[in-house]
C-alpha cells in the first residue's frame, strides 16, 4: 500500500474525534452480542419461561431500529450528536450495571429496550460523522469502525462464558431432562422461535444460582472509558459552556471546507453570533432531501436511497439469519453434527466477520467501494451455491461459513461509503441505509425461522441463496440508478458535479 501523506495528515488532524467514534462503536459491539449466550441465565434470574425470555430479543432489536431512524432525524449539529453519543455510551454502561438487578422479564425487556435506543443512536451517528469528516476518503475509516464493532461483539461472549451456568441455574425438586442439553438450548435460542425447544421443560421456581452478574459488571467497567472519551471530545470542541466560553459547532473537516470557500466564510462571520450558529448547523435529514436541491434528478436520487437500503436489507439480513440458524441447521439431518462441534459454527462466523473487516482496511485503500461490494455479493452467491451442492459435507459447511462471513464483513461500510459518495455526503443515505440494514436483520430472522419450521432444515440454505441473489440483483439496480442520477438534464445547475462519475468511480 502506497503511503498517502495527505490521508495521514487528515487522520492526524481529526485523531481524537476518529478514535472516539471507533471506541463508541466498540461499545456498540460489546452490547450487541452479550444477550444470546447469557439468555438462559437471565431466564433463571427472572424465573421466566423460554417463550417469555425470547421477547427481550424483540425489545432490544425493535428499539435499536427505532434508535437508528430517530438519531438521523433529531441530530442537527455536532454538539447535539456528541451529546447523544455521550448519553448513549453512558447508558450502555448503566444498562450492564442494572441488568443483574432485574428480577422480572418485563423489567429486563424495558432495560434492554433503552439499550437498543442507545445502540441505534450510536450506529447512525458514528457512521454519519466519519463520513462527514473524511468524505471521499471515508471508506477505509468506516472499515476500521466496523472492525471495532466486531472486536466488541467477540469480546462480550468471551467475558460472559466463565460465568455461565453448566447446569440448571434454578434448583428445584422437579426432575427434568434438559440438564445435559443446556448448551444445545443456548445455541438454539433466537427471537420469536422457541417452538423448536417446547419439548424441554425447565423449572420456573426454586433457588436461583447464577454468577452471570459478574460478567455484566465487568462489561460495565470495560465500557466506562467510552463515555469519558466522548466527554473529553466535547470539552476539546469547546461545547461545554461551564468550562469554555467559546463554543464550536463544526468538525475540523468542516472548518477546512469553509477555509476553501472564503466568500461563504466571510458571509457567516458577518452575521450576528446567534445567526452564525444557525448558519453553521449541519443540514438535517429533511433539508437534504428537499426536491428543490436536486431538480430533475429527484426520482433517481430517491431510487439510489431505496435500492441501496434494499441491498443492505438483504446482506445484513443474511448476517442475522445465518448466525442465528446455522447451529440448528448443523445438528439436524442430513448433517447431524454433534452439538458441541456445531456450537463452534456461530463463533467461526463472527470470528471471520471480524477478520474480514481487518483485512478490508488495507484493501479498501486500493479498491473502490463499488468494486468491493460487487466482489462481496458475488462471493456470497457463490458460497451459498457451493453449500447447496454439498448438503452432507461437514467440512464444506465449516469452510462455507468462514467464506460467507468473510465476504459479508465489509459489505455494509463499503456500500455506505459508495452511496454517500454518489449523493455528495448530505447525510441522508447513512440514516436510510442503517435503518434498512436493521430492518433486514430483524425481519429475515423471523421469516427464515418460520420457513425452517414449516419446510425443514434444507430450506435454510435455499433462503440464503435466494436472499444473496436478491441482494446482487438490487445492487445491479443500484448501479443503474447511479448512472441515471449521474446524468441530470443539461439545464441542471448540478450537472458539472456528476459528468465525470461512473458506476465505480472513486478518486482520492
């Protein structure tokens, strides 16, 4: 990789803010992966049934989706964004600390719903701010951002594992047949799909013996430096009125942009102080989507948003449904893999997602985001095809799981960087794409779970192949929308911004 002094200088100029956004995404990853492994112990803590405890999944995921959508609408200035990030990251630490005291499933669901709102806000704002700082150079920094998400998602199950119960954590005189199957139940629990575990009887009353509280308190302490980092960034930007008389509302990158437009800067400086603050606010979601800003290209502008969201709806949906059901697929016929060995498959999947994001950091410096997305989706379709052709091969399932995770790993950050590049970094695309990805991850899990129960385990791969092909087809539609959007009518004032762009254009 050729050393780029300009890119390094830009990174050095925004070092503190960039590291802060990366650390906040680590906090997001830490919170997103703890629920699955600890759910049985939380069932004991709340003394609830398997059917009831799976509703906490829904509470977290639905509020995460709500958080991603509302963060893009209500965020307007850098100060507001950083305050939301500070409150969100602090909320995650508080949630980890409070969970051990939730002795009823409703209270636990409410606490996890609050955590979901915080996670959704982090997801949207961190992506959006990095895109605004680095713009055409954002791809590589978004890859690092999502690598930190993977690190957090890998760490939280490792922290929880030593504290998980090896036997029924509710001790009672009731004779049950599930003690030897706890690991199987733990790996099979997914949102709104407890019906395949209905033949297991777990006690609801008795003495609760679980040490999982220590895992949550450890994660709360590990996460505590993250809100502190956001607080220091607020202080550095001069946004804490009690410590600083002068407030700033722009990122360093925005200040650099203003320096390149002296007339605009002079206009802003000539305004009263209150008007300056208003003038320097970021464009919100509604203003950047106004039709008057895009004249004849309006239809294609909205098509780019919609089709881009559909690509991530499918690709992130595949991530959600594959990680949720690959274990259940492996232990059923025709593979019938032993439970302990099959339990490595979800860990292998998330491990290669993190590895893929690490590898994508230098690759994104060389390849354009459009090409990376094309390679990723082609790899996803080819991997599912190979899995369909080898339905009885255990080795092929493990290799295919690793390959699928590797190709899916960089799809989201590459697609986000590519779409924002097309749309001139207005910020609308980030909210739309993040929300589309979140909806896909939740909806496709529920859909595939229902199909597997009705049609059998082989439908798991058929659904994955179908979703992969649809993602690839939507991406081709996305490229067509880009070509049409890049050629507005000759009388359009924005024509000159797009004449030199094509489907894979990405110049640094």
